[in-house]
C-alpha cells in the first residue's frame, strides 16, 4: 500500500505539472503569434492610409498656380513615423524592416535593431509567423508598390515571466505534494501497525471456540474499528457454531442411547425366562416401535446434516401432493392406529405442484407424526389439502395441548422441544426444523395458530412452482434456541489495546 500510494502520487503530480507547463507554453506562444500578426496588419493599414493621402491633390495657395498630383513615392522618414506610432502602442520590444521585392534593397530598419540580425530570416515575404529560437517572433507580409514589411517581436521577457510563474506555482505544489506524501505515509504506516497488532492478537488465540474474544481499540480510526468489530463477530460466530455442534452431538448421543437401552433391556428381560408367544410378540412390537422411532430420528438427522439443498432446479419434480401423501403416510396411519388416534387425509381441487418431492413429503409426514404424538387417545388428526389457485394450502389440525405463544417462534429450531406429555418420551426436536427448511426452500410460508379441535394448527402455503428464497433462514445461536441445554464455558477475555 505504501509503495502504491507513493508511486501513484508522484505520477499524478508529474502529469499535472507537465500538463500545466505545456499548456502555459502553448498559450504564450499563441499570444505572441497573434500580437506579431496584428502589428503587421496595423502597419499595412497605416501604409495604405498614407498612400491615399499622397494621391490627393493639395489645394492651390492664393496667388500660385495649382500643383499636379504628388508622386507615389514613400519616403523612409514617413515609414519610420508609422513604425514609431505603432511601437508606442506595443509594450513588447520590436524591430521593423521594409525592403523592395525587386532587388531586396532595404529602405528602412527601425526599433531594436539588434533583433534584426542575425535572428530575422532572409528578405522574403512569409505571410506566416515564425517562432525563433531566442524567444522572438518574426512575420513579413507584402505591401503595395513592390514593398515588403517585416517585424520582430521580442517575447523573451514574457517567456521569462512565464517560467517564473511556473516556478512560483510549482514550488507550493511540490511542498503540498511532499506534505501529502508524508501525511499519507504516516497514516498508512499507523493503520498498518494497528492491523498487524490485531492480526497478532488473533493468532495468539489458541481456542476461539472456548474463549470470549474481546478486541479493544483506543483512538483508532473508524476503518480499524470496523475490522476489529468484524473479527469480534467472526469469533462469536465460530464459538456459537462450536457450541451448537457440541449440543448437537450431546443431544443425539443422549437421545439415541435411551431407545437403544430400552431395546436391550426389553430383549434381555424377554430372554431371561420362558414366555408365551403373545408375550414375545408384545416385546417385538414394542421393539419395532422403538426401531421405527430410531429410523425416523436417523432419517431426520441425515436430512439436517445433508449438504443437499432442497429446491434446486435439479431436484424439482411434477407430482400430485394428495396422491403421494396417500402412499407416504402409511407408517403414520399405523402409528395412529397403535395410539388409537384417527388420521384423516382430505383434498380439494387440483393439488399438483412442481418442487422437491422428497423434502415436501417428509415435511408433511413430520407434521402428521408430530400431531399424532401430541394427540390423546380417541382424538382425530386431520390433514387437509386445498387448491388456492396459484398456491396449495396444507392444514394439519390436532387435539393436543397446542403450542404456547412464547414457543411458536422456537419450535422450528433444531432440538427445540416442549414439555413431556403424561411422562411420555417426546421426539428429538428435528421434525419441525426439517418442515421449516423444506417450506423455505420451496418459497412457501408456515404459521401456527389454535386449532378448532383444541390443539395446534399448522398451515402451509406452497406455490405451484418452487421459488427458492435468495437467503435461507439462518440457524439461531445456541443462546436463543438451545438455552439451558448445556452450560456455557467460562469466558476467557483477550484484551488488545491499540493506540
């Protein structure tokens, strides 16, 4: 950054200085050319005026005979008067030369004669202005009656003044440039030093997942404060993700261990003594329920951890949601029958859509399984599908305890669960998180309200064609969705003061 700043500043200063120098030189030369050409034209006008006066016949004096016309011969003295008159109006030193075209004889040389030789060109009409090497400008034009006039205008003083102005204007610019370079170098060095300290402090942190990192700056510019704040946020996200993964692993280990222990215990009891066939059947049916529960948990876990994103164009299919639901809800119907709960599936209108078939059907199965789990015996769980024109509406009602207002924003978070019902073991807290992910990936919406049956009502609105959102919902930090599941480590502060 330092080298780039220095080189860039020097290059810009050189470009600006050279451009100004060249432009001033061009303007000055053009001004001298115009002055030279204008003086020659003025001389020609005065010369022609003199000729007209000479052509007029003067009136005869009283007592004398009338004189004839004056001959058209201009005397050098008369030409010199013209040059003196013009030179009095011109503030620049100049010299004049008048000669004949026929033989090149010089009739007049006036003004600063030292400017005529050797700077003045040969005795020939040019009709253009020529800039000489010593700062003079020469121009010659033909006159009537075989004469030629030439003028040398000395612009060296004007050029010297221009150079002086350029020096006077350039010196402050150079001083300002040096001050700017020094100030810029100081600021860049100071910011670089601060960034190095921040980087060294970040490298000194060995375990950001177990430490609360605090980077404090004193009298630092806003840019450095933004970098420090970004690093602080980054370390916070790393720690939050680490806590989330730790809770994830601990929760899954605990939840998977309980049904496995139940399976092992029931199997050992069944094998301990002889039983009737009906007893073995009851044990097998109980084990089957546990195995199915484990299978569902593992399926949900695989879905949560999968790198596959539902709703991508490669995973979209055209299907009828009602027809697929009748096939895919077979396990939930068996679960409802075992719990003595009626599962009712109804549909109205055209229920075809284009989306991720597996993700949407898993979401529908999870909603139905959740409603069955929370419903008491003899209750009815209804899954109603409706055609709403440009979208499909899915409504799942149950007769359970419902979802309290304060929990409705958190139940879609992974491992978020409500209190157990009548001492029964509840699920793993993954089903509704998968429902939210599938609905979001499809571009739909989900809401929770009170069901007319007394329990919870989940309403899904799904567009006919998946419209994946630009940004998926961010997983909440453990402090929001997993409060109380694992003790937070004692923070270790790393204070970095930068002045």
